[in-house]
C-alpha cells in the first residue's frame, strides 16, 4: 500500500460471516431453542404494572401476529414491504417488531409525538402497508390501514404459533429509519437484515456479553438507529431486555436506580446523558453506585476529552471502559470505535479519537472529487462495506450512495 493510501484509508478486520445466519428472526428462532424458558422481556409501566415474556412466549406470540400480518398486508417479494409502528416503549414493542420481521416485512418507527406534517410526509413517501398504534385517534393515518396492537393481538388469537416459511433474503429490508431532516427534508434510510447482522456480529465478537451479564437495557427511542443493536444485540444472545419508559430515562435518579436494580453492565448513551449522570453522582457523593456498569458506549454526539477525564475520575476505582462510537443512520449507527480503559490514554491528545472501523468496513478520507487526500490535508469521510445502508426510500439523493472508486476486485 502506498503512503497516500496508508494515511487516507482505514480498514476494519475482514471477517467472513458466510457460515452465520444473516436474517434477524432466524437467529432469534435458534436462540429460543437454547433458552426458551428464560425471560426475554421485562417491563414495569408508569402505573406499577409488571410484565414479563419468556423466549418461548415471545416466539409463539410473534409467530401468530406474523401470520395475521401477512394475511392483512399481503407483502410482495419484489418491492419494499413496510409496516409503520407508532407505540410507546413497553413489553408490546419488541413483540410487534419481531412479528413484522417474521412476516417478511420491515418496521418503520413513528414517534408518538411527531407533528402531523412529519407523519404525513413519511407515510406519503414510504407507503407502508399498515400502521400499528397503541390507541387513540387514527385520523392522522388516514389512507393507510391502521390497527391498534390490541386489535391485531385479538385478531391473531387463532393463528398457528409455528414459524412462517416463505422466501427470504438477507438483503431484504429489516428497518426503515427517517433522518431528522435537520439539513433538509427527512429521508428514509433503508437498512437490510445483513447490514444489522454485520453490526451485531462485530459487537458480539469485540464486546461480548460476560457469562454473568444476563440483563440489558432498552431505553433508546425506536426512531434512533442505536435502538437496533440495543434490542437485537441482547435478544439474539439469550439475554433479557428491560424496556425503560421515556419518563424514567429523563430522570437521572430513577434511571440510575433502574440500572442498579437490574445490575446493568453496559449502556449506550449520548455524551450529554453521561454528563447528567456524572453530575448527579457528584451531587450524591456516592462512589459505589454503578460500579457494575463496566461498559459505557458514547455515540450520537462528540465525546469531549474533558468529559472522558470526568468519567475516569468518577470511576477510577473500577475497571470501567469508555467507548467512543462514530457513525450515522446511513451506516447502521456506528462505523468506527475507540476504547478507553484509563486516563493515561487521554494524555497528549486534544480530542478523543473516533478509532478504527468495524468489521468489514472501510473508511476513506477524500476530497470533493472522491480522490484520496494527502497526509495532513483536510478531507471528507466516506464509508464502504457491510454496515452501509441500501440507499434511501424512493432512491432519494442517489449521489450519497455511489460505486466505490477505490474498490479492488
């Protein structure tokens, strides 16, 4: 490799996953065979109600719902088949997501607080075959078949709880996520099963669950890309996910109590939430809280060097890891990572590095003509590899997804 390439190209490990399953729900079905009686989902609602579903219960429930979804939606193998979901975080949410995937369709999250104009734009562009909601008025979804979760649940009661058997492809859509639209009109990012699975396989290899790490947190809004690994990372590895209400996540005291109650060992969060947690712990002057939370993964915002210092000052007595993930929705949330284990790693650096690429991913630093830049020059980061989305809904902004001019056959 020439000197220009050495400075302008970063490659993740080239891992051949061909012997692995590449479809989310098929991996789940294999997981169920090994841990059917274990808890898959735990949820405590705002009224104090406690809900728990085992892996066997989640599997059979999702199979019944999936069969009914296929009858109602009649998905096509030749086109994107999408089901929109507008539900608050609860035990019902992972059930409906799994059932949508099992039915051969992709799920598209709609935040329950989205303004009507955003909802109508998304529905008009993505053309989902159905919208599933918790309840309330259906008028905002007029023109699209809309059912509540309970309606769908009741209609599916007599369906078989055996898995469906239909044509599947790892490159078919699993998730559609709409961008915020901060730089223009929101765009629907198309994420295939294989893209999400590559991200998960890397995570399980590089940051594996420990034997005593049995419970994980699902607290990220479904409309954000980090929710994918937060849900499917644990569930496809036989772990339990605790579904955390939005109100709890916003309250540092309640959120920290939840993390402690379930002995959570890893957490994905934006740096601003990390800042809030550290400030709260300083106020409490409690040096023992969260000592079991060994892996803190920051993404979605810039992780400052000063915040990293605060982290290691607070947890100096424990063997904690602070991870800096970098990416966007178009690359399944994360495409590079950097792990920090002690304060000495922050010495003589002005910024926390974004690190190296994930497995089967390549980073190029290029100019406006997509040519590699020289050492010391400023360039733009472009990404190639298995974490890449399959473009936008309706092929919008095709210049964002182009053939790789630096690929070598």
